[in-house]
C-alpha cells in the first residue's frame, strides 16, 4: 500500500498548536518523562473526564426510553445462544458466522453472512445475563460502552498530541477534551449508541483504543506487559468486529509518516516489534475466520439482493466519489440523518454522479493532505479519519441498500475530533473566544443528537423516517410491511410486499412473507405459488421445502406435501426442527393412507 510521506519539519515560523522547529520527538519524550504534569493539569484532566461523562449521559439520556428495534430482537430477545454457557456454544461462536448462530433454522450448516464476530456474540450473552430483555438496561449498557470509548479517546488523543504538538499541559488537555467531545456528541454517533445492536461499534472501538494505548506505552517504556496487552486487546477486538483489523495499518502509518524523522532509534525499533506481534495476532484471526466461514474478506450474497451478484469492481470504483462526498456531508452537516439513504451504485460515468463528486472529494483530500504534510497532529487526524473507514469502502461486502450508514463512521470520528481541535487551536483566538465558539458548536451538536435519538425509539419512528430518505429501498418496504402486519393491516402489508416484488421479483423475504400472510388470510394457492418460487431459487434450503410442504398439505395435496417434507429432512436431518418435521411427515403419510382407504371403499 502506498503511504503518503509527510514532511514533519515546518517550512514557516511555527504557529499556535504546532511543534517548534528543531524539537524532536526524543526531546518531547524526555521532557514528558522528566516533567510530570503539574497538579493543576492533573485536576483539569479529572475535570475533563467528569465533563465527558456528564456530556455523554446527558446527550443520550433520552435514548433510555427507546425499545428494541430492527435487529435487537434477533440479537437479544430471540438469541438462541443466551443462557447456554457451555463448550458447545463456545465452539459454535468461533466456528460459524454470526448470523448462522442467530438463525440456525434458516442457515442450517451453511454460511449465512460474511460477519465473523464470536466475541460480540459472547458479549451479547453476557449482556443478557445482566440485563435480560429489559431495553432500558440494554440502552444503559450501550451508553456506558460509548462513554468508555470516549474516555479512551481522550487518553489516546492526549498522548498523541503530547507527542506531535508543542502545547502547554493545560492547552493540551483542552484540545484533547474538545476532540473527545466531538467524538462523543456528534449526531452521527447516535446510530451506534441509541440503537442497542449498534453497540458493537463502541465495544470494538474501545478495545481498539486500548490496544493503541498499549502500543504507545510500549513504545515509550518497553514494558513487556504493554506489548502483550496490545496484541491481546487487538485480537479480542478483531473477534468483535472486522473493522478493527485496520489498527496495524494505523500504527504503521503513525510509525512511517507522522512520527517519521522525529523518533529515537529505540522507539522506532519498539514500534516495529509491536507491528510484528500484531501481524501474528492478525494471522490467528484470519485462520480462525477462514476455517469458520471459508472467506478472508467476503462478498455479500444476500438472497434478498440477487441482483448484487452482477456488481463489478468498476461499479464500486465509480460509486466511491459520491459515497465519500456523502460521508463528508454527514460530518459537516449532520441535520438530515436516517437509518437509510437513497444512495445507490453509480452505473455510468457522468458529470453529476461522478465528475463533480470526484472533483469535490479530490479538492478536499488535497487540502487535508497539505495540512497533514505540514503538521504531525493533522497527519494523525488524517490517519484516524481515513483508515478506520477503509473496510466500509468495500461496498460489495454489503447489500446495495446498505453501502452507507452513520455507524460506519464511528471510529473515524476519532480523527474528525483531532482535526477539529487542531483547526480550532491553529487559529489565533483569545481563550474566551475559542471557548465560546467550542461551546456553541458542542451545544448545537448535542441538540441535534438528542433529536436524532428519538428516531431509534420504535420501529415505526425508525422506518417512517427511512421511508422519506430512501423511498425505493426494498429493506424499507419489507420493514413497513412487517409493521403493517403488527397493526393487523394485511392489505397494507401485502401492498408493501407487492411493491418490492414488482421492482425485484425474486426477493426471498418478500416472497416468503407474502406467502405466509396469504396463508394466514386463507389464500393458500397464492401462498403455494410463492413458496414454489422460493424452492426454485433456494433448492438447498430445508425450511423452503418445509413451507411448501405445509402449503400443499393445507390444500390436501398430500403426495406433493410428503415429497417436499422428505426433501426438507434430507437437507437438514439433524437440525433443530428435524424431529418436528419427521412427526409431521408421519401425519402426512397417515393422511395419504387414510385417503387411499377411503378411495378403495368408494370403489
């Protein structure tokens, strides 16, 4: 991978927030070791930590009244793994993809997704043992996890700025506090905090930051426990969420860009040792991942998006400028947020969808890189902003309705916060004016985030909003149909399913849910027709054959029902429903025998 080579020596007289010419990293390390922060600075750090805690709790307090939405019920309420602390459960967690463990009756023994997150599954099991199915308790866990990530962000940013700026302790603390506050309260973070299932972001980021702090500690002291802690926390983070695999790249970029030309030989050597150890930990993760799901990176093959199979690398590359421009908008104008956005693939090169976004993104990137070349602090900001986002730019790993989400930016907001603090302190302002401006920005962000949290209170508020921002999303229409079913409005639900099938005839969930609802309303011929199409599309899915068998049996087509029931058992002979299916096959065969006896009597 090409690494930008940043010039860490100033070409102009230093300004506020920049290192003075000639002061090396070794000098800073020596000063930091010899001169501990004075008591006043220590008290200020404690005050900042208290302030971050209050700010986090105050910003997300209204999310406590929210319920379980979207994936929450599958992950928490209906999670088949909860309460089963045994070797078999641990084996399943580490040898199957996450969704196959959450939906075993659907996945069977096959891979159901590209998500391999065994530690997150174990975290959910622990959370269930503490919070049960109480949504308030789960929301509190999510808030506390975000707070932990915020505190670790402050510590990491403080140590980074200590090495890359020439600020006094008080100013350094305030810069770190402002950067952390941006990370904590920005409205984009609401999806990862107000949505319970989104807590995988704060959890994995906290582990990632813990590993990064251990890296900095080992680089400074050479303590073996710091090296071990770095590798161990990184490995746990990788087993929690795939995005954390970017940490070695972040450290590599720090070593060979922002810290280059300003480091002692010993510190540089320790940095290389850290990278070697993290490489070993990454290999362990990748071996486990490949053994479990047969893929290192993976490409999404969701049956609700069969058309995604035709997407090419060219489609992905054409879409990147628009995608990055939209992410920039989310950062600087977070006033129109939603679960879903009407952002699809760019299928052809044109002015509006490609060249204009490419020009805008290129210009913004040039400015940021220019700043990074002149300031190690800005370089660190760029590293933490761009690298955590890289996995999410592989859009073919997601379904086409979900190539962009607010939560994909969670880790990148560490870099956003550092960059915002660097910019604010770069401008020569009176402390009172700077504090007033920072306070106004944070107050506005808090207000927007509190409002954004309300979207995550119920499925209805969530999907009603999503329908406005992504009216053509098939996921939105499927969710609206499910809501209509809960309200006992089958006509509306069927219309929503029809709207999906009209545009995309082979969406599995639309076919299946339409069929189930048709059956419940007594329209079994229509249900059987949809189930037949599902069997054609997924001939190796046992549950598809079972559903078709059921529809046939209701219509007294017992021969067809028996055939499909036998096929379901053949495909999943030891599954969780296998015994039930065998009992049902016996009933069908009994019905066939009775029908034959009845026919013989009539003759």
